[in-house]
């Protein structure tokens, strides 16, 4: 593996991303409000731990999930879920495995050895809770970051929160706020420029012109705030898209234009 490669838990991440996106209209603002202190710290300047990561906290808690399964489903299903999740996050507990087939207590396994063994697996999950949740959230982010339309909606909602909290932000982080009570523009770190360029496949998110500059270098690359700072948008790393100079100039300080256009794999 190259030094920058990382193992991801994509199946668990995909499940979490689906839950977080489909519940956005119902409880997006509640979720943001719950984690607003963490979110505010992450959006003052581009941060690898984004507002989306904190938003995902609202939906991801492996300890609770396992507990719910243990209470509400068959023990073998709960064990199967724990086993698969741990395998995906590359944790290998040195624990005995239950043998439900050969167990004589076949109606629920509440009083047999199986239950004792599964309890050890549950304790192992609780002990490694932070590491498991962190990897699943980071994996879910990989999917959500692809969806500029969702990011647009997310950052419009986040802008409402930032507007409400501007006095708090100004009191606690005055160096990040302008005289007009908007967040101060911050420079884009290299890791962010590369991520946005890679996600948007080197093309302008609006007019789709090629910004790869492989042959001619006349097209200047612009990183744009999807929801502008002027509208209480933030410097969050997930609020950025790739634009050409023409689109960036004509977008103006009050437009939140983006597009859901992408290049499907079969069209590469
Ligand atoms: Zn049993
Ligand atoms: Zn353009």
C-alpha cells in the first residue's frame, strides 16, 4: 500500500451515508444543533474533520446499535452483525465464537453459553467504540462528499445555524469574523484543492469545461464556496467545488449554484 492509502469500511459507510442523507429533511437541523459547538470549530477554516463528520455523529453509535439488536433480534443475527462490522473495520478480537447450531437451547439462547460468548463480543465493541465509529463515519463521508447537491442543501441549512450563532462565534473566535459579521475567507490547503479537483474530475461544476490543463494552460482553476460566505456559508471543506474563472466570476457573491452532473463510470 502506498503511504497515503487507507483501509475504509465502505459497506458500513454506505449504510450510514444512506441513513444520514435520507433523514436530512426530517432531522437535519436538529442533528446540526446537537453538535453545533463541534461544527463551529470545524468550519472556521478548512478542516479534515468536516461539519458532515459531526453531523454523522447523530446517526452513528455502534454501541447503541448492537444493544438494540441484542434486545430486539435473535442472538445469532446480533452476533452476525457484530462479526461482520468488526471484520470490516479490521478489528480481530481474540474471543471464542458461539456455536448456535450445536447448542441445545434453541429458543433464543438466553441462558446458554452462546449468550455469554456474545456478551464478550458486545463488550469488545464497547471498548473499541470510538475507533469503530470514527472509521465508519470517515467512510460514509467518502460517499456524501461526492454529492454536490446534498452538500448544497446541507450548507444552506448550516448557513441558518451560522447566522443564528454569529454573536457566539464572534465572541469566541473574533479573528475568524469580518466587520460585516460574516466568516472570514481562509486560504485553501493543498489537500483540499486536490480533493475537490479529483472529485469534480478536473471539470467546472457548472459549465463542465475542462480544467485539467494537460495541453493548454489557459484555464485558471477556482475553488468556490458552494454557499457563499456572504450568505453565512462557511469555510468547511465540504462546502467547496471546482469552477472555471468565467463561472466563478458570473456566480456572484449571493448565488449557491452547483450541479448534480457527473461522469458515470460507463461513460469514461
Ligand atoms: Zn445457545
Ligand atoms: Zn465554468
